[in-house]
């Protein structure tokens, strides 16, 4: 194409080939310290950041152990901790401890110590949002105590401790028991004026991890922990998740246990003057999984009576939960505000929603349908 | 003899290729960030301002197409001097036509330089944090010039071939929208004052820059009489692409977060979950595909520029590559000029405003003159000036 270049064409091609051998940013997998979980705690100085890094040599199936054994728990990972006034300051301390470049592209979990969460996380979230390496798709959790200590837990069933947490959450989410909201949702819930974030709250013991409930957030600050049972109802109202099974007192002595399987939620908001009147209808379908009272489940009237019992139980829980949100937390974790913002933009502009929500008349009605009673015929 | 085969060499661009040229030129790096500007001015209402902005873009291209249809199968460098000048002295027309060409070419050169730099910024922030900007810019520019200095029919085929690639990410974004989008984020609609709505529509309109390349390419169309349909369908496709991208971003992030995202389309794709965790970081894939979109924009703008220079100054056709090579330093200088990313977005904005302004002004002035002087293309078989 370029006649003048003809004599030097060979050299030109050679130079191009040499230039094509790689790129500035090539970092092979083994040249990275891949962080699997990032923990942030409040510290008198600012932040204390802890990262968990799996050790590839110790993980099953890697070349070193000949595809065999491998070690698990804390033996398979290493923790690094850094302290700093800003998040990057703290991360720099970690960078100075690792042999390879620290890489957050595979991070699956962001853990916040509850102190941190209560102090407010917008500052550190800014640091995460600016970094292209940090994925939006990762779990964000609040842990009881310090995230650093939670990272030291070593459950036996999973080789890398943090994977245990990831699966714990992922599994609960699949069954509709935990909040499915990760970092991405946390961001948009903070920035959307009509919404409030919630985060899963867990507790770590030396060999165990436990989900305790939902951390209720007022924008970037955690305002409290919603207990487990009430969290289930919140998930039903907020995200249409089914939630876990509940025991309901039978009308005779003993209990029956109702396992919800399908759920439809319908929120209606009206205004009496400036007072919001919120009516939530929940259609709940499920089955009886346990019975410890003496009733005959094959009879229709019995089933109807039990449906009523289950309904009452749920409605009671829902009212307790809503009252707690209104009075104790003063935070609209059900995201009713988002509907007001979307459907009543004029009202939304006039109202201070957090105030209006705590004054709102909220009523939750359940309609329970028992579809099955398990393998027992009676 | 079949007229189309007779004109095969002079009139190489088919009607579908014309359609492809418009789509690939307009759709470029802007898709990676234009929703942010729309959300900042119009919020959730960007979902419909983008449609009206697109209609304005349609109007713009319609004016240009109607103008160019009066001179079928003639290159702009041929009919414009004739239109502006007198019959006797052709030199006058040529001099009068120069400012018009200059105004349009200024858009082409600055838009291509800025597209290059903007994409360079995307690459540096998203995948190559350590690679120097100059290396990225030169790689893009040299490759683009290499393609842009090929004959027009090659450019046309190049676009025809690559057009379907642009649809792939749009399908992906649509899937993300369906999966992650929230209906409530797109509400409330129609909350804008008239002034805000007007501004929102204009900002949306400025995202559709680049259709002025018809000044260079329409002279090569085999069937210019069908150009309106091809061009309008092209803008319709672009509106659809932009609408999907904007609406998906609003639905997934909500307008309030969307305003704060530097490259929302990348974050949009980042929010996608691929089943089975096979591909975890889809944004790299998107960028890889989007290289094509940016590249076609670059190539088409540069090819238009080179074509006009070659035709205007009667340079030999095979010297295109030397013109291209000579343009590289200029383009590089323009691309490296914005001193930081804010400055870059400022210039992108200026060029976005300039593009429709110059197309519409030039289009309307020339159309008015053509109507007043009752000039038409006349005999389409008048040979275009010898080029080789």
C-alpha cells in the first residue's frame, strides 16, 4: 500500500510484531493477589480495612497438592489489615504487605462492621464507586462486631471461609429468606430519594456463621437490627420474597407450621389530607409442614380455621414490624415512599417523607391459602 | 446497457450501505455516556425526550437528504460550486463553497478526534489503567486512517459488514433491562416544565451527531431517489438503540443514581449476571464490541473528510492514504488537547451542539439558494471530475 515503505517493509512488519507482543496492563493471574472479601471497620483513625485472600497453593485441585487434599479454613487464606484515615489510605497499608498487586476484581463480599455501618458508609462507598475494579455485583453485609473478626471465622464445610458466607447468603436468597440486595442495590437505594437500603446482618462465631436479621438503614447509616421473624415479614412487604416458615398456635393446644411458597403483594396508597393511608394486601400460598395439635387437616373447615390463624399471626407480625419501623427506626424500609414518589409526585414534593411515614396509617392484610399438607393425609 | 453497471465505479454505494453508514456513524462512543447528560437535564423524562430529540435528528437528516436529492449522483464538490457560483466563472462558486465545506469538515475532524479521546478515556478507566493515552490514541488513529483512506466502496462495504455487530450489545442491554429494571424507577413521568423539557429534548438531540457525512457520501449513491427511506430508517434504528440504552439505564439505576455514573452503560452491563458465573465481568466484552462502534464512527468521519479534501483539491484518488497520514498529527493534537475529562466532556458538548447547528444551517441555506435559483442536478450523467 505504501510504496515508499517497500524497501523497509520487512523491518516495519518486524517492528509491528514486536510491539504486538503484549500490553502495558498485562497482569497474569499469578501476578495478582485476588481479594475474595473486603471488610471495613470503623477505627479511631478512620477506617480499618481487612481483606481475605485465598492461597492458591492450599486450595484443593491446585497443582501443588497434586489434585488431592488441600487445606481448608483459615489455613487456605491469608488476612491483611490496614488502617487509615481514608479507605485508600488503609488499602495502601495492605498494598505494602502483599507481594503482588492487590486485585479486587474477584471480590464477592463486602463486610461492614456494625460500628462502621452505624457511623455512616457514604464516604467509603464513594471510594468503592470510583474504583472500576470493584464489582457492583457483590454481596454487602453488616456483621455483628468487627468485620475483621468475622473474617477469622473458619467454617469447616467450605475451603475458603468467605465462600461459606457467600453461599449462606446466596442460598437464603434463593429460598426467599434473606434480602437479595447487594452492593449495586445499596448504591441505588441510597441515591433514590424514595428508597431505603436494607442489608443482611450476620454474626460470625469461630466455626459458624449465623444470619440474624436485616440491618435497617437510613440512607447510609444503619439505624437498627430488625429481628429474624420481623425481617421475614419485611421481605414479604418490600421485595415479595416468601420468607421462612412460621409456627402458628393451633386453636387447640400445640402448633402448626406454615411454609409459604408463593406470594403476591399489592400496595395501595391514598392520602387523607397529608397523612398517607397505606394498605398492603398480601396473598400468601403455602403448605403445612408440621402439626403438633390434634386436628384433622383433611377437613375443609379445619383448613379454613387454620388459614385464619396463620393470617392473624402474619398480620400481627406485620403490624409489630411496621410499628417498629415507624416509631423506633423512623425509616421507611418497606419503600412505600418510592411509590409515593412515582405515583404522587406532587404530594412527594410537599411531604417530608420520613416524617410522613412515621405518622402514616399502615395496615397489612394477609390472605392465606393452604394448598397442601405434605405427605400426611390427615 | 444497464445504467447501474455503467456507473458501477462512480456510484458504488447501495441503499442499504447508505443506511448502514448513517447508523454506524451516529452510534459511537456517545452511547457509553449520553444517558447521564439526559438524566441530568430531564431525569426519568429522558425516556421520552430521547424520542423527540430523535425526531429532530430525523428532521435534520431529512433537510440534508432533500437538498442532496436535488443533485443526484453528483458529488458535493461538484454541485455546490455550481449552485453558488455563476455559469461563466466556476472559480467564484468554488470559493463561495469553501466556507461551507470548512464548517462541515471542522465538525468531522473535531468529532473524530474527540471520539478517539473519549474512547481512550473509557479504555484507561475501565481496562487499561497503566497504558499511556498516546499509545491508545495512536493505535486507534493509525488503524482508523488506514481504513478511511481506502476507496469509498470499501468503506461502504466495511459498514455494511459491521452494522449487525452494533446490535449485539443492545440485545444484551435489553436483557439487563428485563432482568434488573424496576418499573418504579421510570416514574414519575412528565414532571418537567416547558423550559426543562425543551432543554431535555435538545440535549437528547445533540446525542445524534454525525449524519452530515451524507455531504460526502450521498453523491455516490446508486439510487439517491430512495435515500429518504434509507436515512429515515437509519435514524429510526438509532432512536431505538438510544431509547433502549436510556430507558434501561433509568430503569436499572433510577435517574438519581444515573446522574452520578461516569460511564453508565458500562455499569449497566456490570449489573448483568450471566448464568453460571462463566463471564463475570461483561463490561470488558462490551468494550471489545464497542471498539467496532467507535471505530466505524472514526472511519466514516475520516473517510468523509479525506473524500472531500481529495475531491475539492482534485487530488489523485490513490493519494488518499497520504492525506490520511497527514491528518494523523492534526487528529492526535486535537485528541490530546482537552486537558482533563471534564474539559473533554465540555468539548464533546460543544461539538455535539455544533454538529446539528452547522448541518441545519448549511442545509437550509443551500436549499433556499437552490429553490431561489431553481437549480437542480440536471443531467445525472454529467461526468464527475476525473479523479484518476
